C-alpha cells in the first residue's frame, strides 16, 4: 500500500525475543514536492532535456516523474551509477546536475556544472560548483536564465569589439584619422562594451 502511494512504512516494535516482535506503532512517511516544483520543472523542461536520477524504488520514481511530467528517469541508482550516467551525458552535451544528498556528490562532481542547495548534505555542497543559498527552486530557474543571458552578452561584446576594431584599425593604419581620433574611437569601443554589460547586470539580479 505504501509503495503504491509513494510512501515509506516505518514500524516501531519491541523485541521480546529473537523470534517474537511486538509491534508498537507504524508510521507512513512521504516525500513532499516543493511548492513550485511542478511549475519550475515544467519551465525548465521546455528549454532542456531533463532526467531524474534516484536511489528510490522504480515505482516511486515513476510516479514522481509523472507528477513532474519528466519522461526519462532512472531508479534504484547507486552513487556510482549516477556518476557514470552523468559522465556519459557530458560526452554528448553540456550537462547540469542538481542534487543535495550524499548520494549525489560524485555525480555533482562529474557534471559540467553541479548545483546544490544550502540545506543539503555537506559532501554534496563540497562537490558543487554553484550553491543556491535560499533553498528555492525558483532561484535555480533564475540562475540558468542569468547564465544564458551572460553568455549572450559575452558573445555580443566580443562581436562588438572585433567589429569595431576590425573596421577602425585599417583606417588608422592608412592614416585616414589622426592618432587623437583613434584614441577616442578606442575609448568609445570600451564604453560600448561596458554599457552593454551593465544592461545585462540590471536584468539579472536574484532577489
């Protein structure tokens, strides 16, 4: 019954003898999803391929994947199996691993980027590249958005710098502008890159 409902059963018993146990109480434990888990995972799933790696039973993970609308999952995974899966994934694409348990630590280290939450196991925190301090899944989505925005800005700045210099340097060498104007244009190139970067910083703040 507990297996079907994604719950774990814990029985407290008194040991009267080697062959006789007196049950005292039974508890049903269930892992609750974070409030924003479905919406955050749904948004991320629209932009990237998601896979659940878990040490829990196959039925439990299957139901969890159904709740989160994630098509691919791997259950009953040991820490080493998680690590091997992540390593294989990094050979095909850029891989991001999110986890906060002891069993996630080696997989976090194997990923291109490992992300953990401040409330996680110390071993997982030690092997993470990024630590989210507020324990909010929404911050994970914001962080990925910031990373992509930053990458776009870097590419934009490189394009602006090369285009600017590629156009003006031949003109300067040809003597068509004075050294003073050349220095002014070089300064304008730097200012353009700085202003472009500042606009990215204003939009990419995690509150």
